[in-house]
C-alpha cells in the first residue's frame, strides 16, 4: 500500500486504535488514558495537515476495499473531505483536553473515552467517504457510537433522551438506506463525483430521483436537525458538556449538514438539482428551521437547551447556502460549517464551566457570573457576538457571504431572512450577556461548596479550550481578508463544483 492509500487509513486508525486500547484500561489508568487520547488527536491533526498540503500540491489520497463485486468501501481525501476533516480534527483535540478536565472525578471514564474516540472514528469515516455507501456505513456507526455518550450518566432522563435519539436517528438512517439502494438500482453507481453523476439519466427516471432526493434529505435532515426532524437534539442536552460540544460542533449535527452538501453537489450535481426544482424546497425547509429554532431558543431558561435550539437554527445556514444555487452562497454555507462549529463549541465549553464550577445551569442563575468567572465569560461573549454576526467575528463573515449569494441568486427574501435571524440571535443572546456582566451577583451560587473556593476555581483544562476557540472566532474574520483559511478553501471547492476547476 503506497502513501496515497495509507494516509486515509491512518487517519481513521488514529482514533480507532486508541479507542480499542482505552476500553481495556482500568479507571485508575488516568495517565495512560490521557496520553492515548491526546496522542491520537495530535496524530490525526498532523495527518490532516499533511494531506491538506499534499492536495494543494496535486497529490491524491484514496483507498478502496472491495466488499462485494461492484460494491466498495472507499476513503478519499478530496478538498471537501479535508474541509470537514480539518474542523473535526482541530476541535477533537480541544474537546479531548476539555473532556479530560471535565470528567476527572467521574466514574466510567474508560468507557466514555473509548466511545468518544469511536465517535471521532465514525466522523472521520463520514468525512473521508468516497461514495454514498461508505458514507452511510460510517453515518450509522456515528449513531451507535454516540448513543452511549448521550446516556453516559445512566439516569432515567438520560436513558429517555437516548431512546429518543435512537428513534430519530435510526429512523432517518433507514430512509437513507432505502434511498441509497434505490439510487444504486437506477444507476449502478454511488461514487461522489464533482458535478454529480445523475444528469445523464433519461427523463423517465426524474420522478424516481426526486423521491430518492427526499428520502436522502430526510435521512440526513434528522442529524442536521431540520424542522420537524430536530426533536432529539434539545433532549440530548442531558449529556455531559463535552458530549454536547461533540454533538453540535464536531460530529453528529455537522455530519448531517455535510451529508446534504455531498448529496446535492456530488451525487445529484448542483445544476441538475436546480433543473429538478429541488433547491427551492430545500431552501424553504432551511428557512423555516432558522426561524423556528431561534423562536424556540427565546423561551428557554436552561442554558444548554437555548444553545441547542440555537444550533437547530444556525446549522440550517449551511443548508441554505447549498440551496442558493450560486458559488457565493456555497462559499457562505461551507464557511459557516466551520465558523458555526468553532462558535458553538466555545459556547458549550463555557456552559460546562458554569455548571461544573458554580452549579449554574439556568440563564436566570447567571447574574454577575462574568465577574466571578471572567475568562469563561469573555470567551462566551465573543462566541455569542459571533452568533449574532457582530463585526470582526467569524459569524459576520459567513453571513455576509450568504447575503451576497442570496442577492446574486435573486432570492432577496433570503437576505431579509438572514437579517431577521440575526435580530433573533441578538434577542436571545444579549440578555444573557447583560446578566453576566451588569446584573449584581447573587448572595450564593447553586454549588456553594465549589463557589466558596478561591478564584480561579475552574481547572486550566477547562479554561484553555474555550479561550483558544474564542480567539479563533476572531482570527477567522481576520483570515477572511487574505487568501488563506476557510474562505480560500471554500472558494476552491465552489470553483470545482460549479466550474470544474482543478488544482
């Protein structure tokens, strides 16, 4: 096996092998478990960086394993795969550091970190999938590996949330399997190809293709939390904060959005999807989700649930960008996949810090918390401002591209939609920031024993990750001014999908 085939395998093994070892470790093997977690994350990030450089130099990284005649498991590191993989690898490293600090005193750590690494393995497979079958296999593995994380604490509420999660995601996966099999019977092909591979089919198959598209969008829309398929996400907030961060920013929700990008651009092809009139209904579904998620977020007192409904809204920006039919909209949607991930993981890290340090879970309990936990609250404030689209933040960049894409596509209602969404974002984030910085602190915090300890109470393992990601929220807006960073890579992908431009 040459290096071009070896590297995709090593990226997958970089989290799979640590997972298998971690499952065998005793609870007391803290150092070994931590070293394995961090070594796997650093190794994966290094390999992704290597492949990023290689792709810019014209190298290709691809490997195939024959399952049955004509049916192959394929891993391929194309620009779109590496775009998603870069986000996952970077945030996995930071989430690992955070999880080590967060779960330091909890039981069942070997089980948790074993499934944690398996979850990242499945996400890696989703990113590197070279065909729809490979994508589907890893997509379902992602469901199975995240379920134990959702129910990790074993409470009745956690078990019920896990049941809801499985009901939604396995149901969606079944529809996706049906659509995949149907597509294969029509074409004999499931390969991801820039520009898609369905436009050559005769018109007599177009009705079938529309139905296949609907099946695939429902299957992917469950994890992407499109309304009304989003019900599992707020309930899954019973999980520990590192899991919430993983679900919203690194793995599950992003896998659904990424799958929609793959199917629209590299199965149907953007022009053929437009020809079949599939993009406008997709845009409407995204628009409904954006507004509905924001409206539900307004009325949540539980901080993690407000953030969950914010995710429901914000992830649909990615779907909206896909549906705008134009390179600028594509760039905005793809960049928001990265930017939303960085901002949302910051918010969940901070929510976890509030809960672990002071026992604060509800927004009504956050009065004056900025003066008690300034480092965490500065990070929270930067990410919240980014979600609103404030200047000099990552959110402003992706929203600007989406608005330009909407104007270029003559979909001016989308511009008003995005302004309305930003206003709603401000409506549910600004009151939190006002509470944290300007309201007087209570006489006692919910967790009195921890609150009585001297400042800073929070471990540096919990402070460092949100500080890095908050800084990245600002750095992303600066990088957008130059020919580097997510914007440049998204432009490359858009050029390849619309104009068949190669490196």
